C-alpha cells in the first residue's frame, strides 16, 4: 500500500499484468489500473555499429527483428579523445 487509495500489485508475468489493464470488472468498478512509466521504459546500448550506418538504418534493423518494441530515442555516443 502506497497511500490510502493507491496499491501496488505484482504479477508473475508480463501477460498477466497486461491482461489486468483491460479487465472489465475493474473498469466497471471504476478502478484505474496503470503501469508506471519507469517500469515500461528500458535503455539498451548497441556496440560495434559501423560509422557508415546511419541511425535510421539501425532503427529499421532493430524494429524488423523486434516488432513489438517502440524506440523513443536513438543516438550515437561519441568518444572524446584527449
């Protein structure tokens, strides 16, 4: 229990969690169900991308292999050499 009217519920799988978001009984009872943003967003780093490949191509390749993900931000890290 976080506060008087906010409760945290944990599930065994992602599918169980997603099913709860569209549960008719909860909707009828006017109970608001949501997944906090910090639980949805994840960051990954991809190494060894050749310089001649642009970010649009990388995005296309990643989306082809993982059609269920949404890429919100993609950028190349630059090393600073002193």
